[in-house]
C-alpha cells in the first residue's frame, strides 16, 4: 500500500486586512498560530478563501515571509502559487522553496476557458521543469466552479506519470465525492484532499488523505477529531458529533457570500474587531447581515 506524502487537516486560511486595505500581517500570523494550536496540521494560505488573487506578487511574498518569521514551520505551510502567467507561478513557487517551504497548492492557468488537456499539461510541465527543484511537492487545485478550468483524471494521470515526485496530491473543491473516490482508487498513494468540510469523513473512509477547508478557520478541533478518530473503535459518537458541529458552521458560512461570512465568523469567534474587512471586489458583510449572523453564530454548538 502506497503512503500519502501529504495528509492531515489543513486550513484554507482567510487573510485579514488593515484599515488601509493592506494585508494585516500581525493578525494573520496570530491566526496561523491559533489554527495550529487548535489542531490543524498546517495552513494553506493564499488560496480562494484567503483572497489570493486580490494580492500582488509583493504582497504574497510578504504574507508567506511573515508567517515564517513568526515561527510557523515551513513544513506546516501550503501556499497557493498558481496564477494566470506561468512565469509568475514559477517565481512564487521558487520564492516558497527558497524559504524552506516545499509544498504548494497550484491552480492551473485559469484565464482562458475551454483549453485542452494538452495545453494544461504543457503549462504544468513548463512550470515544474522551469523550477527544476527535486524538493518541490505540488498539490493540484481543482475548483472548476471558480476557475472555469477543470482538471480531468486523464490530465492528472499524465502529470503523475511525468512528474511522480512533484505531483503528489490534489485539493478537490468541486464537491463531487464520486470524483474524489475515483481519484483515490485510480491513483494509489496520491493525496486526495477534500475542499468541502462535510466530505472529509466519507473521504477518509474511502482512503483519502485529509482536507483543505474554509470552515477549519472556525472548527479546526472538530475536523481534527474526525481525522484522528475515524478508524478508532468506540469513537463513532464523538466523530458524528464533530461532523454535526462542522456541518452547522459550514451551513451558516454559506448563509451569505462565503468568504466575507467566514471572516465575519472569525471576528465573532475571536472577538477581534477588523476581521470583516475584505479587499474589493469582495465586500464585507453589512451591519444588518452581521447582526443576524451574530445571533445564529451564538446559537451554534
């Protein structure tokens, strides 16, 4: 049986913003440390929930460097480095590697739609060959409802065959459990990570590797309970209770636009004013919606 190279509970971390509209590095690093203390194996920063595509290259460098400077281990960080231009993806990934971060989450080039598997393979090959670093471990990012560019199983198979030491996993955020299960069965040892919190439990039972999810900003401990106890005899009750709590938080986070709502819920959880801020084009929850969310949040288990 092949062993997953990447496994565990990883948070798709949200990125706090200052009053001036810049990344709030001090608050972010505190959030990373809190996530690790609550049970996350690592932090997947600069992803969809982290508003990555609203930040410049310079800002992305600064966010990653701040986490490392604050003492977050490089092995616990999974920065998103996939952007539209392959040359920028190479630069972002090289920056991570130069700072001791080996694992990255990589979107495909996502501006052009309807591109072929040959085109996507050529793009990923150019990136990996351009980086030319044997330490690199890439988690592919499949989120076609946002990127508009799906990653087919044929493409994934070609990439694994061509780059077996670099293409080690996938974050599947499409919400299709059948696709995740098929990936687990087709590619033994390939780390299939759920991008939706309710799918962690069934994916682990099917042989998956873990998750990278938004609700772990709020209930990391419950996700860790599922990861740790899913196969333990006599722990069915605690696992089911953890899943019910996760589902409740996930449902509430989808009551409004998810990313601003996650940030508002982090503010409610921590009591730290300022978490609601977003970078345009995303807009923070209105005071009316925040008041309604607060009532529902206080009633959660």
